[in-house]
């Protein structure tokens, strides 16, 4: 059963961004004086943009049609 009502729940989608404070191999930078470069100063986490559970993305729509035939 889907419980998200058709919306995306961003807390269930990987959003990790690696910086020097989380990964020592990345170079430090001052955001006020330099422009950060991907792969040098920051990088996406290993699960960035992937679903962490089944409610991460929009629920499929269900259409039900019922009718009766009278003899």
C-alpha cells in the first residue's frame, strides 16, 4: 500500500554531499572567495538521488471502474 498520496518524500531520497569535513581527501575552500569544484572541493555521496525505501517516489495512480448489467 502506498501512503504518500502521489507526492515525493525527499527525506527518503539520498541527498548526501561530501565535503572536506566528511571526506579528508577533498580540498578545503572558502565559499566567499573561491568557487568550489566538483570532485576537488565537494562530491555527491554514494547514494545521492537513489531511493532509500519504496515510498520515496510518486505512487502509481489507480483508476477503478465498476458497472452492473441488469437482465
